C-alpha cells in the first residue's frame, strides 16, 4: 500500500511565538493483531499501535500558551487556604491594562481558571473578549458595565456570565471611585481583534496570569512564594 503523509502543525501563542511543522512518511498495513479483529495498524520496529480510522484528516494542533505552574509535584498543595487582599497597598496591584490592575486570589492549574480582584479607574476598559467557561463576579466598589448589556453594576451587584459570551468591560466614567470587582473565572478567555467578525487577539488563563504576576512580583521585590501558595 502506498505511503501516507501525516502533517502535525503546532502554533504557540504567548511570550514566545513559534511555528513548527513536521512531516513523517508512515506505511499503513491491514493485518490481524493480538488484540483480535482486523484493524489498521502502524507497523514499527517495536510493536504497533491501533489506528482507529482509515480516513483520518489532517488537523492542526494549536497551543495557546506554553506556561506551566513551575512547581515540583511535592510542592503542590490541594488543601484549604485563604488569600488576604489589601486594596490600599498599591504595591500589591499587578498592572494588567491601561487603568486596570488586579490582585490574584487563586490559580487553578486543573481547569486553567483563576480568581482575582480587579481594580479599574473610571473610564478604563478591557478589550472585547469571551470566556470558554462560566464567570461569576461580585462588585465591591464603584460602578461598571459591559457595553453589550444595559445594566450597571454597583456595590453589592453579583453577575453570572455563561460560557461563550463576548463582552467589553468598562468602568463607568461617572463612577464615584475606582471599581473593585471579585471575579471567579472558569477556564481561559479569548481576546478578539474587534467586536464584529473579530479574529484572535490574545489568550489568557490561570497559567498566563500566574506568569504575569510572577514577573511583576520579582520586579516589585515581592515574595513570589505568596503566589505559589495560591496555586491549586
């Protein structure tokens, strides 16, 4: 049987943007295997592996980031913990966007989600984005909204966002004080290049956010071990 070409393409988006393509020539033969039945198998020098479909199509493999939590397995903790947020300590606020900062509460290295307290000056905004998982938020100070909705969040407002909803976060121009919101984010989020028919702009999740916070903590001479205590 003629050799079949399999193409694997990997694109990494993050601090290091690279593309890698590898092409392999592999020979496929049908034959009866010790697991029983006629299967498509790829013969190799050391045994074989089952091929589930003869009509497999080429599919690109995309990795949005290459970050990990950076901890040895014996340093990971899955137990109870608390995070103390100090809104009045300017050094604790990690710069995120123009007029927007955050203090981390938790990095979920299982789902890629995270929890943060976000601070935004009146008039500041985050670009349009959508979440691959659900989001819950609770407003502690100030007023803010999503451009795509007609409600305005004020102190005491709880919000729930379904997965896949695209929106633009804006701190109201007339907010009497900087906005403080607690967000619990399940999974990553995708920033879009524009609201209508926008393409991929950037990706964020618990791993990329952890790396951002580590970098800032080192620059600000803060104890990075405080961040590692938030990894679950």
